[in-house]
C-alpha cells in the first residue's frame, strides 16, 4: 500500500481492550493519502486509543491495521520515522528551550544537526514562535505550547501527521493559524488525522470524519454529506412554553421534518424549513430561529444529547 | 522481545545535554556528600582508630567511598530522575513516538545512570588521589570499575522504577536496601567481627565485590577473588539490564 495505492491507513475490525474494558470495539476505516481525516466522538469514545495504535505506541488487541503499508506490530520504527505526532497531553521537554526541544526531537529521528537547525527555524516561523526560540518551555503560554507541539511534530517532515486535539486552549487567532497551517500541509500532500471536540473546526478542516461512540464508528463521510443525510439542510430551534409544547406536534405533522428534544429546547430539522417557519410564526410561536444544519447537529443526534455518566 | 539498538545514545545525549545545561546545580549535589564522608569519617573518626586491615583508616575508607558514590549516583538517576521523566514529565511518551523505541529509552537512561557513576566515582577517586590515598598504578582501572558498578546499579534501580507506583516507594528502596548495602558491604569496616550470616549475605552483594576490587586497585594488593568479583558484577548487571527493560516495556506498552 505504498504510494500509488492511495491509502495511508487502513483498519479492519480493529480492537483494543484494557483488561475488561473495551476501548475500541472493532472499527473499520480507510484514510486516503493527502486527506484530512477527523475522528469525532464524546469523551472516552476511543479516539486517542485508535490514534495511539496508529502511531505505534499501543499494541492492538485484535484486527488488522496497516499504516503506510506497514504493520505497527512488525515495523514500528519504519512507520514512526515517517509520521509526526501532536499528542493530546502536552509533553514538551521542560529541561530545554523552545529551539532545543525541536533540535533534540529531530535527533531522535537521526536528522543531522545543520538540517535540524534549518527546519527548526522554518517551523518556528510557521507556527509564529520565532521570537520565543530561546525561551524556556515553562515560560510559554499553553496555547504557545500547543503550537510548539505542532512544530515538533513536523520536524521529521512526516508524510502523515496525527494531531490529537491540536487546538485545545487556543485563542481564535491561534486556532485560525493552525487551520491555515493544516491547509498548507495539504498542498504538500501530507495526510492529516485529527481529533477535535469543536464541530465547526472539524467541518472546516476535515475532508472526511468518522463519528465514534463507545469504541465504535457510527458513521463515516464528508461533513456536508453527513449533515445532509443525518439532519437535512436546516434546523429550527425553539424553546416552547407549556401550551406551545402540547400543540407543536400537531402543527408540524404535515411537514417533512424531524423533531428532537434536548432539555427545554426543541430542534426541528428539515430540508427547507421556510414554509414551516412561516407557519410557526403565523401561529404565534415565539423565540424561534432558523439556521443551517451543522456537524454539531449530526454529532448530537448520533451520540446523544445528554452527557453520559 | 527486547530490541535495544544504537539509538539509545540519542536518549543518552538528551540526558547529557540537560546535565551540561544544569551543570552548576548538579556538581555539588553529586560530590558533596561522599566528600564529607571521606573527610569527616576518614580523618575525623580515623584519628581515633589505629590501622584497619593493615592501613590507616582513611586509606581503608577511600576505595569504598569511591564505590558508594558511584552506587548512589546511578541509584538516584534511575529511580527519582527516570520516574520523573516517565510519569510526570512524559518525556518517555514524547520519545517513543519517534523511531527510538521504549527499549532504547530505558537503555539510554541506564547508560546515562552508569555515566553518572563513572563521573562521580572518578571525581571521588581524583579527590582521594589528591589527598595521597592512592598507592598503586592499578588504581587507574578504578573509573572502569565505577562504570561497571554504575551499570549494575542503574539497571537494578530501573527495575525498581518499573514496579514503583509513586515517588514514595523509592524511600523504601533507599532505606531498606541501598542504605544497608552502604553499611554492610565493607565500605566502613571489615565484616570479620559480624556473625557468619551477615558475612555470607554481604558476599552475595555485588557491591561488596566492587569494594574488594576497588580496595585492591587503590592499595595495590591482591583482591580476595578478583575474577569472580568482576564476573559477579558483570553478570548481575547484564541480567538486571535485560530484566529491567522487559519490565519497563510491560509497564509502558500495554
Ligand atoms: N491506559 C488505560 N488504561 C485503562 N483504560 C484506558 C486507558 N486509556 C484509555 N482508557 C479507557 O479507554 C476508553 C477510551 O479512551 P480514549 O482516551 O481513547 O478516549 P477519547 O475518545 O480519546 O476521549 P477524550 O475525548 O476524552 O480524549 C475510555 O473508557 C478510557 O477510560
Ligand atoms: Mg482523547
């Protein structure tokens, strides 16, 4: 499955258990070369576990897994040489400065000193940390640390970059910076695998996403397609009063719409909500809004609206 | 399934770079204590004692202090420091996403611990030489001995680290194991006056053998069992090295 087959990662029936707990319960997916693929899912869904199996830091319990044509059980070093990892937990080396972190990381890959220095300078500019090159890691803000982790993950010029919640704790500017950088990597043909809890981010940067829950993949597809298939084009949201609540079912029965309730709020999805919207305002319902359907609607519909546990 | 490779030196280099960067903090901590023991006990206590084992007390003591400084350097490095990197700083996690595998990370830390022993042991040896406590050219082999002691003790300490749930468990290791070794390996006094079981137990400890060798080299007299002593140190070190890496792998890769 080397260059040419077009598949960067493929999994069949991939399973991971920790003792009695099944973290990943048999998943299938194929990640294409050059795409940005997202794993979405609530806390504990198994996203990080899946990624760790891909980047060869967690042996799988069962199933098949191929990363750039190689089996993580057999050729971990060969795979790791060609992937970059931005872990969920910040694990920069606090004994060293920003620049030293990048150089030392490059050394683990056997990159030569001079080459490493050139790449480090370039990548610090890439994540806008050039000014901090000489700063100790502990002196960085948490958002700067995340950006440095991204630079570090690129030090070996990976063909596949794995990012576990890369934008946690970033301000909007920094988040847009990261999105932009991920798009630039696309031009270089770098495959990217990301997890995120921000659905607008997933819709923005991912070519395709898989929605996971309880160790399984529920659906896989392009964000737009998933929204259309699972929700429709638009959503009407309202917080009905008692009497409105009893009347609403009858009022919308004639329309091809689906109603979901989360706490006090009703979400009514439809492909074209305008006629229904007109009717509802005519009938005097208040506090109704119409908006385009989003990936968040898909996520909540598939994984449940209420917090589990 | 232990695959140690030459990449362990990349981990060693990381530790060396950190050491060099914080050299000013490191040096005193590593050498101050053994130096104090040598001066306070050797000259202070020694002035009340006659010859021990045929030489002045400070001459008797110095070779043992060299070994103990090597022992403590590796023990500290591969318990507290390795645990810190493994659990708290997540340094190990950061390295194993690169082609450097967990075996190389652990082996690199052990190699570094042994290097610290080499440095500490050699520094103490130099102090002893400067004080005129060395009597033989054979003593030039003492740094090599310190390295071997370091390899043994770094591996042993890493094994302890691989089963330690937290920092507190190391105080058990130090208080119940390292400190008794320190006192009952013939560093401070010959074990002749003690009951047979203590003498036999002590002969089972590789540190006793290291002290024998060190004393023989520095005082220029034959060791009781030179080849056997080297063999005990080297073989136990090799076994502990393999074992600690296997345990560590089981702890970290599940
Ligand atoms: N080392 C471990 N030992 C035991 N159970 C684990 C371990 N790591 C993860 N788990 C369990 O595996 C399941 C999946 O965890 P995982 O970290 O993959 O979730 P996630 O989707 O990344 O969640 P989050 O969004 O919170 O990061 C959880 O139930 C978790 O408790
Ligand atoms: Mg996670």
